[in-house]
C-alpha cells in the first residue's frame, strides 16, 4: 500500500512520521504525475490559501479532483479539510482555490486566531476498537476551521459544543448564547466522512495517538466496506 502526502506546505512531515509508526511508507506528492503511483492521499494542515497557490503553480488541481472522483481515499486535516470542502466561508475565505468534493461549508478560522488555538477531548465512537470501547480523542485545534453545513451524504464523526469561550469568531452565536441561556447547546462539526473522503478540523498527526491514521488506512485497505465515492466511482458499473 502506498499513501501519498501532499508536501507543498504545512505538517506533511508529521503525517509521514505517523504513517511510518504504523509501518506504512508515505510518499511526498508535489507533482500531478506522482498521484498516479499512490492508493490514497493525505492533505495536511497548514495555510489553505498558500497551499492553494502552490497547488495552482504546480498544476495539481485537475489531478487532485480526478483522484477524488476515482474513489481513492483522501483525508484532509485542518487546512486540508478546507481544501476538500465545496465551500469556504469566514475570515479570509473567498478567492482561494478549493479542490472540493466534500459536500460541506467550512468556516475558516472559526475558533479565532493562532492565540485561540486549543486542545479538547472529543467523543469519536468510530475510533472505539470494540463495542463500548474508548472513543475519546484529544484534538489539537490550531486556527482551526469548523464545518457549519453538511449535506445528507456526509457522516458526522465528531462535533464540538459552541460556547462563548470556545467560539471566538462567530459573534452572532456569542450574542444568542448570551441572550438566551435556556437554548440547547449548539455544536459545530469537526470530523466527517463522505464516501472516500475523510476530514478533520484538528491535527491527529501532532499527537502520538495513531488511531485516526489507522482509521484512514482501513479506508484504503477496505474500499467500499462502508465507503463509496461520493462523486461516482469510475470503476463502478
Ligand atoms: N486557518 C488555516 C487556514 O485557513 C488552517 C490552520 C491549520 O491548518 N492549522 O488555512
């Protein structure tokens, strides 16, 4: 099995190290033709506008879209998640190139600036190794996006409650919470799966916990187990 890691910018070294810990050799991807030799792709966190400019420069967009449409597993973390979304909104959004494929609206820098980066315990039932097993995962959110809208084919793997202390970029939500303390807790989505696409708003590659990488490798080893391409698998009849 050969897993590519988009190596234009951002935390690609950390993803390669996590794959190595699981006995998988990752391949750095910088050119369109390199995608032909890998079974799956990880798009790391970093800065999505810069990543988009570099992808444009290397003419990677058509090859990346084709890779996804072929049903090959692709995982975007943080800026990588933004890259995979069909739509980006929020601070500094707009004008940047997106690969798309994930039927979501992603709000860039949802939780605020670099200074508002944080860690949080998430409940991720999909990561539990057995029925009733441990499902908590400590997510590292660095100038992280959040998914504010998801289409019907998107499976939510983890969400995160919004409160005046953990959402700093969404002033209207702050005000609503202040005005009506009785309203039910609101949540944003921070991890999703849609067919062959996996997206996390946080950075599993910056932790020693390799369960997200194992989860992704399972998508690569068992394509179609519960994953089918959202955009149509070219191999399908
Ligand atoms: N805020 C960054 C962006 O919009 C993403 C941050 C990250 O990947 N840690 O691209």
